[in-house]
C-alpha cells in the first residue's frame, strides 16, 4: 500500500483546489481553470438571479467574488 502524504502550505491549497474542480476537466482545461482561479467577479445584487449566478461562479472555480446588495445603490 502506497503512503500518501498531505501537502503543506500553498501546495496543499493548490492540491485541494484541483481535487474540488477536477470534474470541470471535460469542459475547462487546466490552463483555463487556472485563469478562473485568478479571476475576480463583481455581482450587483445577490437576490434570486444574482444568488444563482454567484453559485454557478463558485462551482466553476472563480477565485474571488465581490457582491453588493441592491439597497446600497440609489438613483441620482
């Protein structure tokens, strides 16, 4: 039986990310997945549609999501 050691530090985070998003491999290649991981997305309003969008972005592996609630936006 082969002993598997847990990676440490940043290598552990990389390994975990790859394990979580491994199933995206049929649609998104590794280079594209790395681009998604380094990407940031802003969503204005995280209600029905915005919440669904946030969930989808998380599932494909977007690195950072900034969301704003609509009550902070006012017409001038």
